[in-house]
């Protein structure tokens, strides 16, 4: 019996660069600065809240939309941080991380043949989720060094078949925080063409330069925006996979309709713990953000000292370098050879573009690791400067 071929729709997404680079890290014993997860746990009191919830018997299916305490905490978080008001009983949905939120939003809001406008470089799940929905991705390119976009290019990407704009700010992989002027440009297009926005804001609290402005807080955008975030990045518990979607009830209902046939429900005790974490507010978030800010500068300063051109990020876990400055011309080859050369793993940014050419010499490095790991990695990378 022959092995069935992957479906045509998902065939391009059968493997990811993260799986390849993680396997290289394991095989070579390299330090993994490729994948974006911390190598330390988040606040102990949040972990203890999860343990307490388990011991209290919160171990069965929660309500499909999420446990009431978490939906209430998300509502209060949005009000406190951004002045946005949502009904926790109809306008907030708990998801299995923001990645499921993206998938459920695209599946629930798009019909086959609809177009989705999004920015490249992109988080790798975006085009796969668009494909699963039977929709068509239209790209608008962000360009270094400030990762700006051309508003005319954005306008030209919109057609009669466009259904929504998929926005990611703070942005992975570049670390860009969209400015209010850029967000107003996106909002104007959406209002003019009656488009929905799905916005991925998982790094909303990990901003080091500037300020995060949710597009839902602008003008007429609240009622045409589904905002996604998660606790994984904010509190350094990426394995818990607790996320949420906020938006007008008619849009959230469509996201919920898809979500209930994906995971149905999400880890009950972790939901209770995340509710407690959100209620604690900036008391828990500020120290994590400050620590990551220091680690960003540690890595970026070190990479610059090695001769790399560094596009220092304003937010997120990631810094991007241009390896052309050290005489390299192919990021994919460079990253595949780096573990053997230096004992370090990074990710080629070319995989985050539909046409890899704009990212051909760009490499993404994760700085969400312990300072001693980053120093070790920089020491190993010194061979690049010789």
C-alpha cells in the first residue's frame, strides 16, 4: 500500500524550518537561538495558581468559551490597558494559544476564494491557516531598516475579493511596533473597503521602545476587529497554550464556531492560573519585560561587535541581522551550516517571505534565553569575525 500524498492545499507546509533547526540543535549539541521559547519558567505564583487549581478539582472540560474568571480577567485587562470594553459573555473567547485563535478566526471568517491581506515577513502559521480556510494570501512587504510599508502597496493589495487584513503588531519576526500613523493607514483601508481585521498581539507587553497601540482602539475599528493574544509570551509559560480572542459578538461567534471543532476546550487549571496572572497586572509583567530588554541589548550589542548589521527590535523575543555585512549571501545555507561551524542555531528570515529574495541575507536570533546562554552563544560566534 502506497503512502498517500499530502493534500495539495497543505503540501507546502508539511515541514517547518523550526523542526529542521531544532533537530540540528539536538544532533550537534548546539545552543538553540532559533525557536522563540524561554529557557526559564515564568512567575512562581502563577505556577502555584495552576497547581492549586488542579488540587481544587478544576480538571474537567471548562465551558467552551472559557472559564468565567479568565474571560472576566481578559475583559478587565483590555479596559485597564487600552480603554476597550468587551462583554465577557459574548465578546471574549479563550483559545488554545493565539495560534489556534488565528486558525479559528480565518476558518470562521473566510470563505473559499476570499483574499487575506497580510504583511511579510510573516509568522509561519499565517499562510498555512489561510490555505486551510481555502482563502488566498496577498502580501505587503515590510522593508528594513525600519520595517515600514508602502501605503499604496497596501491599497493595491485590496480587491473586491478581499475579506480581511491579518495584522501582527508587535511583529514577529522583525520586532517592529506599528506606529499610530501606520495603523491609521491600515484602518482607513479597512473602513473604505468594509474589511475585518484579525490582529495578533501576543507580544503586546514585551515592548522596549515605543508603545503598543491596538488597532481596535482607533476610530471605527473596534467593531470590525478580532484581537488575539496569549499568556505564553507575556508570562513565559509558552507550553500552557492559553490565548484569547476579543471582538464584537457577531465576529467572535464565528471564531467560536470554528474553535469548537478544533480543540473544543482548553486546559482548565491553566485558565484559572492565567486569570490570576492577568489580575496581578504589571506587577508580574514589568520584571519580565525589563529582563528581556536587557537580554535584547546583550545579544544585539554582541552581534554588532562581531560585524553583523543588526536591526535592533522594538519588541518581541527576536533580533534580525543582515549577514551580508560579514560576506555571507544566503541565510538558509548560513543557518544550516552554523551549528557545525559555531555550535549555535538561528533561523533564516527568508522562510518568512513568499518570495525569499527580500530575506535572502537576513537571520533571526532569539534572545529569550538566560544571559549566560547568550554570552556562551556570542563566544561561540566569534569565529564569524575571524
